[in-house]
């Protein structure tokens, strides 16, 4: 596998990006989020180069909305891998046809073989539905001309890695740039809220990716624009376009900086602490207080 040096890289397969083909273990936003929310031990466990527990990023079982979103995301932006329409073979006639589900052994075998080849198995009706959704959304999205751009940069002695959904060509030909990120969801109004932005670390992602461009192209510092596009992939295909307020932007910068400091210290010492082993008392919240009040009056 080719080693990716600091810079912007195009046409890098998603699988290669997630394998972290950098000169040394790099920090991504997803790993930083785990590091801050849980512990350095958990971050090391999911890192593809450290893999203390043989886990991978994104190892959670995807929901149907997530699967549909990933498919539409790939159809809109490319770079998501090669799709393989799942086929089944009739035992009596030997006729091969698109499978509607995975209930037959032949469909399961086709699925497993596709995965082994590095392809993404998808049922034909799912691909047709996702293609229709992508066609509608494409008209409502302002997708930059460069998509699935891999960035590798060094900041405060930490090698960092990111994958921008979209980047405007003016980074090459002009004095400004525009970064863009697509978030697929079932409810854009709910997704584009403070609660979900903080929950999923989008403010940290913004900070990291802006830092990436401004580190690799110092002449563009302060000359950028950022946009999140929350696109509904079920029911009505509508879109909310937004950026973050100043307070969330600053919070993202500070949390990304803290993640880099912790990562650098752990990588240098090869010590990755987990949760505090001491016993703790779980704090009682408003729900517990309310339930206790009901019991007292019962």
C-alpha cells in the first residue's frame, strides 16, 4: 500500500483511507471523538494501525437508514467502492436473477463472495430506490466539483487524516476555498440541531478539516467557507444547508486541540489509559428525583 504523505490526495479508495496509509498512526475525527467521549484505550482499540482489540472504525451494526444513507452518499459523491447487485440461482432451472432478499443460500453466497472481492453487495430494489433518491437530491445539493478528497496534515506534532466530502476548485485556482460535508438522515430538521451536531462531533470535524486546508495552504487561512448539507433519504428527499455558530466553532477547535494533545502523549508513551478504575457514584438526574417524589407520595 502506498504511503500517503501530507497533502491533498484524490481518487483514494475509501478502504485505503480507513486503513490509515500514513507514515505513522494518524488521528482522524472519528478516533478523536472516541478518545474524548470514552478514553484513549477505546480510541486505540478502534484505530486501524493500533487495533488493541481488533476493532475497526464504524464497527457498529448499521441501521437500515444508515445503510441507505451510505448507498446514496456513494451514488452522489463516488469513492464508496464498487457495487455488486446480489443475484440468486433457481435450484430447479438454474436461472440466475436479481435477488429480492437474502433468504436463499445462493443469494447469501453471492453476498459473501462480493464482500470477499472488496465489493459492496446490494439488492436490486434497494439500488433502484437509492438511485431515484440520489437523482432528486442531486438537484437540491450544491455539490462541489471535487469530492471524497483525502487530506493528510501535521499539526502540533500530530499526523492527522481526514476525508472531505466536497472541496471547491478555487483552492487551486483562486484566493478562497469552500469545504462541504454531506450528512444523510431520516429527518434533516432534527439532524441539524445543536444536540445532534454535538452528539456526533460535527463541530470537531469542521475544526479539523478547516485546519487541514489552512495548514496545507497557509495562503488560504481565513479565506474559507464551510457548509453542512443534511439530506433526508427516506420519504420526502429534502435538504437543510447550514454552518455552525461561532460558539460551536470555537468549541470544536478547543476539543480538537485537546484530542491532539492527548493523542500525542499516548502515542509517545505507548500508554493508553481507559476508564478510571476507581469506584464512582452515579449522579441522580431530574428523572430519578421525579420518580422518588412519586414514590414518596404513593
